[in-house]
C-alpha cells in the first residue's frame, strides 16, 4: 500500500548521508515512495548538521521555506533529524511552529514508529534520548536493495566520539564512542557485496579507535578481514583521527590491495600551539611523520584534510605554520573553514579574538594555496590510466558520465548511462581545478 511520497534534505557529513539512506529505507518499507519534487511530498525530512554555524543557519532558512508549502498542503508532515535535532530537542518545535517532529541521532532507526504516531494521532513530538542499540539491523534488507543499484554503500563501524576536541560538538550530539561487533559488520558487508555492491566506505567519527572500548578486534584487524571479502573491489574508511592513525593502520595500505589509495586525515591547524588548544592530541611534527610513513608505504596515495582558520588565539605566526605545513604536505584536497563557536564546547568559552575580516582573509589565502596544490596534483595525473567506479551522468553534460578514481578524484568522461555502477578504465587527458577529464578505455566489471 502506498502511503504517499517522501523527500529528504541532507546537510553535513557522510554520516548524515548514511543516516538519510537508512531513513529512506525505513520509509520505503513503510510504503512511502521517494520523490525529488518537494512540493509533491507528504513527508519532508531534514537531516541536519551543527558542526559549524553556517550549516545550522542553512537548516533554519530551509525550514522557513517549508512554511509556505505546508500552508498549501496542511497534511504534509515535516520532521527534523540529525545533530541540530539532538542539540535543540523539543525547543525546535517551539521555534518552528510548522514542524511536526524532532528525531535525535540515536533514534534514526525508530523513524517509522515515530512517523506513524505523528500521522495517526496528528500530534507533534520530539524523541532525542540516547540509546545503546543505535546500530539498526532491521533496515538491512531495504538498504541492500538501494545500495546495490549504486554499487557502493556506507557501513557504520562505530558511532560517537570520546575525544572532545575543544571546537567540536560531536561528542555532545552523537554521544560517546561505541563500536559495532565485527561479526555484524562482516555480515552486512557480505550481504551488500552478494547483492552487487563493489565499494564499501566504513564510517565512524573516529574509525581508527574502532574496538578500543567495546569492540572485539582492532581497526587494522577489521580492515584485514574485510579485505578478504569476495566481490569487494574497493574498501575506504572515514574519518580518521591523526592521533589514532597507527603504524598498523598505515601497514594495512601495504597489505590490503582492495584498500583504496586515499586517506582523509583532518589536521585542523599546522601550529602545535593551536593543536594543543584544540585538544587534538598530536603535534605538527607527528602529523608530518605519519603522512611521510603513509606515502612510503603506499606511493601515490592521496591525502586530504580539514583545516580551521581563526581559532581562538591563532596568531599570524600560527597561520603561517599552517601554510608552511600545507607546502610540505601538498594535500590533494582540503576542506577549510573559518572558526565559529559551537555552544557548549570548551572553545566557546575562549575569547573568539580573531576578527571576522581577518578570518576571511586567512581563509582566502589558504584556499588559494590549496587550489594551486589541487590543480598541480590533478595535472600530474594526465596520461595515467585509472579505475573509475561510475556514479551516473555528469552534472555538466548528459553525454558525459562521472565517477571516482581509487584516489577519490572526480573523473568525467564521454560515456553511456548504462555504465552507471560499473568499474571502468579511463585514460586521463586533463587535470582540472576540481576534477579529471578522460577517455573510456574499457569496462572492467565484465
Ligand atoms: S575527533 Fe574531535 S573533531 Fe572528530 S568528532 Fe571527535 S571531537 Fe569532533
């Protein structure tokens, strides 16, 4: 029985994307159908991010725009999930009068029950309590179906974080670190690969500390077991914490051929003094040493990172250290942000003493430098033949397909839509600012 249509808007990280997939799978199991046309939706879910001020503002402005739609369709049910939901709880219902429900980060697996209560009782409610059974297994069947079509899937290995980096709200909105039993992860990965998934990305706020508290094996051991799963061509993981990025994890890049040649290793600052204020637990020198060892172990590996400019107390000298570290490492890609205080964090109690215009200036300089490094790295790929997992038609041209190389670069090439979900070989003709352009050589899935 079809109950109507649903639309999900996702903000934030891959964890949120994965939660949205789980929510979509639940709604489909209930009898809802997905739509990309929000005005025709009976249920609209907004999966939110509160890691910085800007994405949180975007959430409120999106919710504001929904008021008109709800006026036209009073039966529309609007829900908010994710980190903003967890942080603000029922206060969100007061702040957004046309909102029907709020669902916390640990409650994503109970979306179906919650929605049915709202729909049948026509009531408004918020459910945000932390729950130990956060890893939902019930959804696997529906998720396998969705993931098989894309040939790639996310698999959560751990949730939450105990690190309390001074700028970060994650431990407060995602709870403390919990690892999933390895047996469960392996079962899920096998089910996905049997259904045709060839690429798995392991997810967690700090995957390297998998098993430290409550798992049965360590993260490198988990990688080894997953490396033996038949049919799995590509294995990735995110996000890593440099402090816990051990010699054993680095060695896994030598031992496990399916482990893709890309690591996202968030640095945040190139100044040891600022790293200490951030409570990151490593120094500039230790970070550089790990990248060196990684590149020796797997030559050509792509390294990307996150950087914050204008953290409280960051001087020009600290900022110059960040730039000099970037020159040393030459990241293949970088997500960079101006610091914004997040309520409840340790850094929010420090004086936010870098003026906004100075933060903007530093960010501009940093991004210009990174653009050059990214372009240089992309140009160096010209002439190489790379394996690409095709995602679908490119946004810029319907005659082109897009996908990702093993080093996680976007590759566009002329090709037919039947290639979606397949592994192909592409010769790179040109490295551009944000992507690579190439020519199809062969379909290697067959
Ligand atoms: S490691 Fe630090 S930045 Fe990452 S989620 Fe945990 S507290 Fe946040």
